[in-house]
């Protein structure tokens, strides 16, 4: 049995559907089991269990992990993430789960300039300390998060603090396929995999492609980091920690120019999905 945490989130849901497509037995965890999980139908029920679990409730995790052999671990970024993920790992070890696939982040280092990445490093250290078999996935920016730009795109502008720096994007569905391959293929379990799409694209180039797609001009406005942070808090109503995170990862891309890797193609035996294909798929979301 494979347990998928975060089954209603972007990556967890993608992993869930990739596993179901393979016919693997899956236990999807959610804090709201009475609500439908996106994309799940009655046709999936033969290989799918849906269980309640909350990382703040250790007993619920113990119950949810019982009888499982593998775990996909993904939790939303936030101030409690390290504590919650560490608790999940400890309980997974106690209940006999033998392989954890953890969703991590680039630059997961003890001295990373990105606070969330430092947190991921701490969780990975816990996995190593326990001696658990584990695989780490390090995806770059999710293409799906670009949909949050739709209101700004409708106004003809994209804001950022990256200048001309290229940015790696990866489709969450590719992350799901990679995670499913690792969870069901013991020969490729272990190690760390950096997941990207086939190209890195700057914000000015993204604005150009969206201009072509929507048939109206979109410009990129480059802000100073402090200006972007203030805008995200005051205008976009982001929590301060999240605004800081967005600013930090954009500045990381400036300090460490990004370029695509071949990990998705190596694991899946096919090219990763392209940014152009994703934008075209969702073109109606970006149009006025």
C-alpha cells in the first residue's frame, strides 16, 4: 500500500492520479475526507482508499500509516512545515513504512538563502538520521502556479524581481509521474532528482509568450526585492512569510542562474511537458 499525503494539493493530487493510472493500491490522506478529491471518480475505488489524517494529530497519522509500505510526503510550505514533516517521518518509521519519497526543493542546504529550502534540508537530515530508505524530489517552479498570474495578465502586466534571469518551470503532472515511477519501481528508488521542464524561461520572455497567446500586450515590470515583497503583502494580501519566500526564490534565480536538467526524461523515458503546451492548455484562463 502506498500512502499519499497532500492528496488534494497540486503535487499530491498529481501523484495520486499517476499511481491510479498504474493500477497501484493507494491510500489518499486528507483532512476533509467527506469532500471529493479532485479528479477521483467511482472508477478509481477498486485501488483507492481515502482516509482522514492531519499532521497536527499524531494519532491520525499512526492510523493512516498502518499496513502501508511506502509514503509520498508533501506538505504545504509554512511556518509549521518542518515540525509536521518531521513528525510524519518519525511515525512512518515507527509504523514500518520502508520507503519515503519526499517532495523537497532546490538549494535544500543548511545555509541556503531561501528559508523554506533550509527547512527541507532539516527534514532530509531527519530521514538520513533515521536511516530510512528515501528518495528526494527537487522540483523547480510549478507551471500550475502561473495560473495565479491570470488576474495580473488580464491587466497587461507581470511583476517580479528577477530581471532577465531564466527560471525553470516543471508541470506538476510530470512530478506526479516521476514520484509514481519511484514509488512503484524499486530499481530507481533512492537519491535526489532535480525536476525541471525542457527549458528555463525569463519573466520578460514569459510576458512575450503570453502576449502572443492572449493577443494583447503584456509587459514585465522588474521591481527591487523590497518593492516586490511589499507589493505581495499589501496588494496581494500574502502572509509576510510567503511574500518573503517568493522574493527569496526569485533572488536565488538571479544569484544562481537556472538551467534545465534531464532527470524527468531519464526516469520517465520521455521528454517533460513544455511551458508552451501548458500555457496553450490554459489559454482561456489568461485571456481577458
